[in-house]
């Protein structure tokens, strides 16, 4: 297990609180289109069980995923590549307790629980909001960059993103 150098004392108050107006559609990186409420509920239940099992089997937290905040640089979604700057301000931050937050600029838009294994390179994200479907990616991490390639498990295989490390969400 690696030790992280990131200061995890950042509270949600420092980042901004979860917006009351924030609905599922406000954060277009969730890839939730085309799902019924019932499908999302079933996927969430299954994913929570898988997540807990994975954490039970391998509870290590890996510094190369939680060390700093990740900012989205490019996104490939719905057959279209984003332009440079389209995702400026969008971020995700994973901590040492298998928890993550995400947002836009100073506003935290959501949170959840995650598991990452460097052995399989799978990153599973289960949102605290039961209206948001789980997501699973193949995470390729090299130095200051991470590429998330969607996994067919939750029909994310048409989604890819490139993220870069930042010291704070204001960068």
C-alpha cells in the first residue's frame, strides 16, 4: 500500500456545498442517458454489493489515484470528442476512505464511494444519489495523467476521458 501526500482535510465547505438545484442532468459526465429509474435502481443495488465485496477483498488505497484532485481535460462521449477547454472546471477527487466527490469549479455536485484496483485497472464509482447509475472504467494512470475508458458493465463503453492532476479545484 502506498502513502498519499494529499491533504485530505478539505471539507465540502471549502469546496462549496452540494447544490440543492443540482439534478442528475447538471453534471454531463455521468453518462446516464437512456436508463429507466428501475434500471438505475437495480444497477445501483448490484454495484453497491460488488463495491463492498471488492473493498472487503482489497481495501488498499493507492496513492496514484487519490494523491491529488483530477481535472477533466478531454471527453469522448456519444461519438464526439470535446474541444480543449470544454470541460475546464470539472473535477473529481478521491480520498483515502474509498470516498469521492465531484463538481464544477467551487461547487461540489455530488459524492459517492469507489474502489480501484491497480491489478485489474478497474475503477468502480457508485454515487450517493440513487438516481445516478454506477460507472466503471478501465483506469490507465501514468504520472500526472489518467485516462478513463468506459466499461460495458454499465454501458459506459462509449465514454472516455482524459484527466490531469491539479493541486486545487481553482487551477
